[in-house]
C-alpha cells in the first residue's frame, strides 16, 4: 500500500484542502465496489474478490490462487448480511457467509449472453437482488431464493434488454440503465416486467432526442434533477451512434446536456458519484481508430453554480486516468481504476452525507492477503 498526503486547490475556493490519498490492490483491474457498515467489497478482473475491514486495515481475498473460489474474473458485486453476489461473463457466484462457501449459478434463459452479469444491486428494504444481464433482467427474492427472469425489450430493440447499471432512488424507485435508454420502477407496485416500468429513450423526447441510441452508464439523484452518464461510441460510418455526455433531467420535461462543448474534456462517461453539492464524473474519450476507451480522469460539477473543475491535475496523479467506478462511503471517495484501487479523503470534510443504507459488516473467514 502506498500512502501520501498532498494539497490541491480542489474546489476553486480561496482555501487549499488537504487530501489524503491511499492506494490499495496495486496493479489490479478493479471493476466494481460496494460498501457495508465497516467494510468494503471489491470485484476485480483477474485478481478475484476482496473484502477490506476498515477498523482492522485488513484484506480478505478470494481467488483461485488462494483456492477459495473458482474464478478470478468478475464484472460486478453486491452484498447483504447473509450473502455476497459476484457477476461474471459466465454466471453468478454466490457466497453463503455463514458457511463461507461460494457456489455458481447459471441462467437457462438467454443463452450465452444471458449469463453475462453486468450489474447487481441489493435492496435491503424488500430483500431483493436485482441482476442486470446482457440479455434479460432477473429479480431474486432472497428470502424465498426465487429467481424470476424478465425480457425488457421495447420497440423490438434488443439493446433495451441489455442492462448496464441499476440504481435506487431513495426508497421509492429502482432505475435500470440499458444500452437503449432507462427504465423506472415504482417500488410501491408489484413488479411484472415491462408493464411495471416507465421507459425513457431518445426516441420520445427524452435525452433531447439526440444520437441513434443512448447507452446509460451511471445515474445520480438530487432533489431537483436526475443525472445520467452515457457512453460515447462513434465511428466514421456512424458518427451519431452513441454521442455520450451527461444528461440532466429536471423530473418534468427539461433535459440538459453536459459534454466537452461546455466543460468536460471528453464525452464518454464511465461513472458518476455525488458528495454534497458536487457531482464526480469519470470520463473517457472513444478512439475511433482503435475502437477503445481512453480514460481522461475525473471532473467535478458544482450542482449550484454549474462550474466544472478537474480533480486530478497532471502534477498530482492517482495512478490511472481510467476510473471505471466511484463510490462514496460517507467519508471517502473510492476510485476503481485499471491499475488499482484508490481512497481519496479530504481532511477538512468536503461533504457529510448520511443517506447511505448499508448492512453491518460480517467478517468471514478467508485467506488474508499480504
């Protein structure tokens, strides 16, 4: 673990803020994070699953090297008091925390792509795990251990059935971001698939009707607006396929777009996070020649003034400009990069946000990493 303290002119105020950076899992391609009270869970692409116990500064690692899980390559992760779920390109791994044993589940519906698990979100209020797959959405009633699969295809567009992200809006709604727009589910109603959902796409006045399609990568909420991060994917043949950028919806009719024309360095959005009045945005530029995503660091958007500021100046790096996920745990921002995991803490607190609902830490016996 590397450790340093630096000072940066972070929020364009007259005072310098003291920033504490810590690096973990150096060299790992970190793909997803989730937090419970007292611990962080980390999914990596190539180095297994990790649990970090905050007050003990201790890591527990599940990997093929440690012979306590049969896979090292993961896409996403979710946690409850009883279980840990980790998605792969070939099914769902489930950890029974009492027995400290992993098992693998595959889905019969959807074929090969139906077993590509791209997003997981656990709702502790209803004891439900939502499983976003490359093909189909699954609802797991955890108490009953009952899996129900749903095809969300809208208007004969298969991309509307490709789930990329799942987010909860308070206790009221569940949002499902797809490669062709976003669905909203009202939790006060019974879930019956598409008939239970409100659909927003770029074909019916949402997302300003821009681009051929809109692929949603992240969703953040405040009282006035909903913020949607989207993918950039453009070619010479299809220059308007996925335009990217952030779309800000005022919950009524107005959609604004934030992109490189008004402050960002690039249009691709990896992830969004929020601390108080700041929206954190990790961005990338799509390279048309190589058809790859080139990370361009993190920017802050002030929700009140609209001012956009770059977080990591060139003089102060965090190891990588490719930040695939960001997670605020109430005190620190965790950055999942393609070269390790970073925790960023502003010593004079930049936000106090107690709206996190997390289960208590349940430390289980595993192999402690060095």
